[in-house]
C-alpha cells in the first residue's frame, strides 16, 4: 500500500497519463514537467501535505503503475517516455485494481480514506478493450465512492468515449507545453480544494455515514480549455 507511514486520513489521487506514440515530442516533455510542477505546487499547501497521496499509472504500448500510492512528500514524479498504442482499457483495469487494494474503507471500527480523486488524460482513441473497466470505474462515481475527471488533449479525442468513463470531462484544444502547465496548476487547485473540503466530510468512501459532497472543481484554466456538458 504505497510508501511511507499513514499519520492521518488520506486523500488518494490517481493520475492516468497517456504516453502513447502520439504524445512524442513536446507533449510528453510537457507532461513530465507538469507532474513535477503539480508536486511542487501542492507542497506549498499544508493541508495537502497532510492528506494527499499520489499514484501515477501510464499507458503507451502497455499500461503500468509508475508510482504506487505514495504520500506527497515522498512522491517522486516519474519521467515518462512516449511509445506505442493507447491501451486505455489496460490502464483502467490497473486503476480499478489499485483502488480496491489501496483504499482504506470507513467501517464501524475505524475511519478510512477520503474518496479518491482521479484524473485521466489522453490524446486519442483507445486501442484495446476498454468499455468493461470503464463501466466499472463509472459505477464508482455513481455510488459516490470516487471523483473522476477525464481530460481530452488535442483535436483527436472522442468525447463520447470519455463520457462513458465519467460525466466530468474537460477538453484541452492543444497538447502544448503552455497548455500542460495550465493543466497542472488547475489539477493542483482542484486537489487543494478537495483536501481543504475533506476536513469537513463525515464519510470518505460512502461505506458508512452520509456520502461526501460532490466535487467542486475550479473553472477551466483559460482559453483553449472547456468543460463538456
């Protein structure tokens, strides 16, 4: 279950990063810089330092857990290389498995984690069987056991596919360095907002007590971004 020692209720954050061949060049460099920027920015918020744990799952050619769920101060942003196809389905299966294994559920005996916050970004269509794990993941949102945000990067993303994973979809018109910098800051703001709000929640995973309130995301980070309704 990740590295480090748990000292308080955790806010698990999972990042699914597309590193397929179409992300080669400036986009994958920008993704790597964005992951480091995300860590640096979160470290400036005491509440995030106290609660946030991060995992990174990448998919390109194959899917793999780059960083298991790890407390923020021990998290090292991975360096991703762009290659191969877009096995989103394999990544979603890894994510579902990780959530099942990682998350401490609230019971009558102990208080568990806050419900996980999941970011999925991709620049193209999946190249494997993805709908079954997507349905499983979306059920977590419907059951109020996870907050999932999908970010479509560039002009080749199929919005309908992303909507099969979550109703919270944002589009980023261009996969440029500046866009990913804006996205990283937006993700950090989202995580900070949830971590601050988490202190007022009575229940983390919906397994007991009242379910937590829906996520309140900041507005899109500027021109070139839009929320899909």
